[in-house]
């Protein structure tokens, strides 16, 4: 089985059974986390179905959970993307993006031929619609077949089942630390100077509040003492329907059964935001760009499933409302998300483009993951406090550069969520503080990505006219070569380090020089 990406190239899939015997195949933990000693096939199908069609409302403070009754549940299609190994599910809908030149009558005829009707027009791309089969003729593989038939016509840019996909937040292996990534003094066997040279950048700027970085993740604790002053008021929760009051609340949520057992729920976005713009007040963590602001965009809820369409629209929304996007996660290929990244070039910063920073992934030298592998994404890997490549950081021709993170002696000190028994630090003085508001246990390409994004925010603070392409070019040009010189080719590129480790001081100086020259 296959679908097509936005270039009409095949993306191979394999069917995954939803029976309890196949839990070991890697279904997301929330699908099978029922807290029971045994699970019947109906139970598993119900949980998948809830995720697919938002039959549940999860994360409300009141703990409301709504779902269809188990007796009425029909198991959706569950597949695994062969290349990434990630799970996707679909349930009765197809996302179609027509060519702008395709007439309205042709669009109507194409849908009518299969008996499909329009359910929703994309609020950002009017040529894109979600369609459904009111007669329920096309299910499972049949839904994929219809989407592929449409994809192969010249009238359609892409068509794919309205997948809910498994996304991986590129969280770190466990290690400890303080803010060496900003200024490395060589303590505890670290190598002095192996940092981003934040002090040189801060001599020029600590960031302008007009520059906004969107953190697309599992929510940001907007009332955190080190973040509250840096949060913009127009954050969104794209997992929740637009007409629900919580759509405007991007905070981490309290989860109810069966998702409450997942201790890692909604703990990832807050440390990412802290790496960028934590204000450092009262002795807390300080970000690389403490004068800039954060637009929190929540795209994950409770588990690691999210609708592709919601993720794509979150990217479009962020590009229209922020200068820079930080995405510390990876997922299966989606033509909608691919095109959303390209749409960001049109929606972002009056066509100068919103720069989109994406984690290459923590696959231990695996190929660069999606969406970092997209040509318009800025792909960020991870280096250590001893100027080596973090052993978990993916490699490949798509990588732009690396940024300091965990994997050496220490990890990254940043903000943590305050919810009880939730977060990287559950209240240990040795893990970031007994109040649990900070962690010294963050890292991975998840931390490297917002660090690089924050440096870009400093660059725009001194030169807001830079395009997204110029931001990438300056960061590449000013990066410091680390690791063996033999790793780099004649153009200064390495498939392990990209163009080297980002250098905040030199990047901000170059951005300012170009502003003065203009």
C-alpha cells in the first residue's frame, strides 16, 4: 500500500492490525494504555477511533471525556510508514488540494464521481478541502485507493486520507547540567568555549520584543514565572476544535483515564520555550533571546498522535503570526505538512518568509527525519559540550548545522512545567531545583532546535528585513567548524555537522552589518 507525497512520489505503507496481540508492533502508548490487565480488540479500536476523529475531548481541567460507545465503534485503518516506522490512522475523510487553475465544475465532478462531499474548506488555503463519503462506501484501503486516484490527476496537487499520525518529540537521553550552552567555562571535564558565544551576541542585543518565535509542540506553561512576560496573547491549541473555548489555551493539560498514566504528557514544549526566551528573573533559567517573545502553539495532546491537517494548519497559523517557527519533533511524510512549510514562505513576514527550524531527529545517525528533511526547513542537529556530534543526532545531506545540547558531560538547564508529578524534574534539588520549575535534564535535537531558532530571533532583532533564506545563509556562513576537518568537503559542508556549530555572536554581527550596509 502507498500514498503520494506533494511531488507525487510514492510513500510506502504497511497495514497494522489493531488486535491486542499486535501491541508489541509499536502502537502509540496512549492507544493501549487502559490501565487494565487485559484489553479486547474493541477497546483498542475505540481508543484509536477516538484519536482519529476527536470523539474525545481530552485535557480539560474538569476532566471531561466524551466518546462514542464501544458497541458502535468501527476500527479505522491503521498503517505504518515503512521508512520512518511511525503509525498513521484514517477514518472516512480525505484531504484534497486542487490546483488553483482547476475549475469549480471540475472539482465538483471529481468528487461526485465517487460520491464525496465537502465537509470543510481549509481556512488558510481555499483550494484545499476535507471531503467525506456520506454513504460510507469507501473504508480502509478503499479510502487510500480513492485518494491515490485523485492524486494521479493533473487537477489535484495532492489527496490523502485525513490521517492522524504518530509524531515523535525528539526528547533527550537523560543527563545533567547548567547553562554551559550559552557560555562554557570548562567545568567538570567540559571543554571551555564550546558554546554558541551568547555573550558576544548579547553585547549587541538580547532580543527585541517585536520578534516572535512560535513553539509548535505539546503546549507551553504560559504562567511560568520565567515565561509569563515573554508570551504573546494569541497562542492556540490546534488539537481542539476552533469553536471550543480551550482552542485559545495552549497550556499543558491535565489528563484523564486512560491517558493519565503517561507521565511524559505535555512536558516538552515548556523547556523548548525556555531555551529560546526564558527571562532569567529571580535566578531562573535564561534563554538565548530573553528579550524576544514566544507564540505557543499546541499540536499534541496526551499521546503522540496528531491529525496531519491540524499540524499543517498550525504551521500556517504560526507563519502568519510569528517571525520564526521552532519544531522539535518529527513524523511521517505528509503532503499537507510539506505544502504548509512552503505556504509559510507566502504567509510569513510579508513574503520574506517565516524561518522554520526543525529537529533532525534522535535516531542515532539515522537519516534526517521529516519535516527537517524538507528543503525549505532549516535542519538542526546536536553537538556536545566537548565539541563532538551527539551520538543520537541524525545525519545526512539535509542538515544545515548543529547546536549545543546533551550527549556529552552535561545536558541543558531550562524551564520545566509545574504540574505535580509531571515534567523532567519532579522536585529534586539535583535535577534543577526542589520547586520543579527548572530542569537540568533537557537536551536532544529538541533542545538544539530552539537554541538555533533563538539565535535567529536575535538576528532579526538587529535586522528585521532579513529573509528566511538569508537567515539560513548567515547561520551557515558564520557557523564554527567542529569535529575532524576531514568531515567537511570543499564547500565547508559535513553530513554530520552541516556547516558547523551555530555561533550567535558572529551571526548577530553579520546580521547587523547587513542592516548597516543597507
